[in-house]
């Protein structure tokens, strides 16, 4: 699954990128009209590819590009062709001129994937994985794909972004011990959440990104989680 974030203050431009990502396939896209919120999400989620508009009302995309995490592939989108040279100054892999048509978008994605493959060869990253017993097989799961974990009797259900749920016979205590403590938090006797997948927190309920599920925060966990959430928001 290719993780992408698109930042553009024009909702129509974002809807076009969203449509093209669905057509391309195997893409998990988040969109933001707010450059501030979008960059905060980029820093937290560390996507593979960022689509970034250059000329936005409140921010300049070239300046924002200099704040992207190392290893992030940048594709600029803009209606102004004169910014192309600025884009290459910050190592943009491609430059999509609006209006964007799908064949041109597809070529940009292919260039981005080649860039990512080459970058990973030069700067290999160790990804966190866990191995769960599913029926009679061992299944390796990338923890970066996990949204939340729910207890069900003597089993746990592992919900993953854009992928099928995994059911494994394991206790929540064992599951909690397997997951990276800096990325996951037990918030209820029946729930563990990925911190980067939290959208907002209100009335002792956690709203997850790209999910209709509301995760309750138990009394035992509320004080510690509330303090942690205040740090996350900063």
C-alpha cells in the first residue's frame, strides 16, 4: 500500500487527485486543504509520497517542501508553470501542471515509485513487524498498517488500513507487549490504538482516521491518555 498525502487549498484539485489515486490502485490517500494541518499529518504519518500545491493563499509550497521528512517523495502540483525550477531546487521528483490529466498523473506515480525504490536501497529502513498465529498459519503484519486492535473473548481483532481484518488467538496483554510502545496505546480493556491514526478525541471517545468506529477510553486509562493526547496535538 502506497501512503500518500495531498495538500492543496482547492478542494476540486484534491478530489481529482483522490479520483486518480483510486484509479491507480493500492494507494492510501489523505487530503488536506489546510497546509498547517497537512504538514502536521506528514510529520506524524511519514507518507511515501506528498502531493503539494506550490501557490496557496496562506503558504508557499516550496517553503513547506523544505520541512518534509527525509525519504519523502515530493510531487508538486500547480497552475503556474513558472514555479517548475523552484520545484527542482527542493528535489521534487515531478511537477504536475493543472489541469492534471490521468496519463500524466500515472507517469508521475511511476517516477515516484522508482524514486522510492532507489532511495530505500540507499537508505534502507527497518520496519516494525509482528507475527500472529492465524488459524494454522503465521502472518507477518507491518505495524505501520495497524489502525487499532479490539479484544474479542480469547482473540484479538487487528484492524488494518485498507486491508482485511486479522483474527488471532492471543491476549490483549500479549498483543500490547508486541506492539511498539511509542506508537500504540492501550486506552480500554478491549482496545489498543495507533497514535498516528487518531483524528480527534472528545467525550472520552477516540475518532480514528478513515474509520467510522469510535473507540471508548476507559476510566482507568483516561488521565494518562488525555495527557498524551495533549502532547500529540502540539
